[in-house]
C-alpha cells in the first residue's frame, strides 16, 4: 500500500507540474501579444497626429493685394506677419505705394522682387527700400542705364542689400505659402520684358501666378521645362498685351480668374483686344485695376474671394 500511494503521489505531482507549465506558457503568450496590439494603436494615433499637424499649417488667410499704381505693377502677398512685394510701380506712384503698404501694416518685407528693370515696375523700389526693412531681394541679371535703375542700386547700397539672381526651379516659403521661381530660363534676351521673374505661389489648394512682363517666348520656355503652371489666379503678363498670354499658355494655366494691372486710358492700348477675347471665350473672370482700383484676393487655402466685382473685357484704346 505504501508503494502504491507513493507512485500515485508522484503521478499527481508530475500532472500538477505539467498544468503549471501550460498555464505559464499561456500567460506569457498573452502578455507578449498585448504590446503588439498597443503598438498598432499607437502607430495609428501618431499618423493621425501627423496629419493634423500638416493640416494645421493651413491656417488663417493669404491676402494678395494687386495695388493700383497706374500703368505699372505692384503686388503684395501677406500671410500672418510675412510679406512679399513683387514690383513697386512707377516713380509717380511711389508715395501712394508706400502709404498703402504702411496702411495694411507692413513693417518688414521678407521678400522683395524686382521682376525686371523697367520704370513701371521698379519706379518706387528705392522708396520701398528706404522706408521698410528688407529681407531677401531678387533681381534678374539685367541692368539698365536709367536714373530709375541707378536710384534702386543706390538705395540697396545704403542698406547693404545684395540681390539674389533668380534660378528657375528654386523654392522658398512665405510662412505656409509655398513659392517657386519659374523664369527666366535663359541668360540673354533681346527684349528686356523677357528677363521678368515669374513666380508661382501655392497656399493649400489655391495657387497664384505672377508673371511680370514676360511674353510668349518666356511662356513657351516655361512649358518646355515642364513646370506646373496650373493656377486659380493669373496676373496677366505685360498689362494684358497681345505679346503675352498665348493661347497654349492660357490653356495650360487654365485660370478661374485673371488680374490685369494698368492705367486708365493708357497710351499702349492695354489691355489688348486679342487677350480680352481669349479670356472671354474661356470664361475667365477678369479683375482690372483701372476699373476696380486696389484689388484684394483672399484665400483660406480652399476658396478665393475678391473685394470687388469682376471687370469688363473692354480693350484699351490708343
């Protein structure tokens, strides 16, 4: 009897050991699987957080002021406390431009762009440099033997400003606004207008194209380079002249809106009939400074609103 009891005790002991071992394995497997599940959830949360951070960059409004400087160009981009000024109108409009910039709260111009050295684009540039802090300045590698150009260079020297030459494909940011230089794409042009710096600005789903006085030759070069020129708003090249806004280019840009900066009853017949007919046939809404004055486009990254009603397609008269 004692031997049988001893055998039974040993059998029960081994059975209990086996059960304990099985339970230990089950517990360990369960524990090891739990972190995997938790990590999966953590990963999903992090992805969501990254998306939120990305989306949060598109906050507030981008304001683009197409300033009425008569027969010239001057465009101010404002995002939060950042400012970019593209061109500075004529000599005659200098005081008007400076007053306007101060009125809308400009103290520092983070990016100052002189598209090309014509008086109707850089006339007020020396005054702007004298009156505001300047960050980065862009100018094409083209000089002019004019008093206006010399005044700009002198103002730059006084403040120790050295302009950067534009490089097609170069990108920079104005806060959450992504900017890209599309032209010039050649070193030498017969026409000074074609040295114009062309910039595309993108904010959320909205995009804007600023063309200076670039003509159809430059438009052709931009397309040949394969740049994405699609834009909601196109600033017409060369004040709506027939030498710009080629049909091929307009079709590629496919704008919903166009803005033309020009003087009332100007001597050049701007905007030209050919350009007006193209825009009208495409159903592009046109805003013009000679009819609407200062034009302000406001983008929240999704929609664009203007402070004035669209203008007419009436061509200028010489």
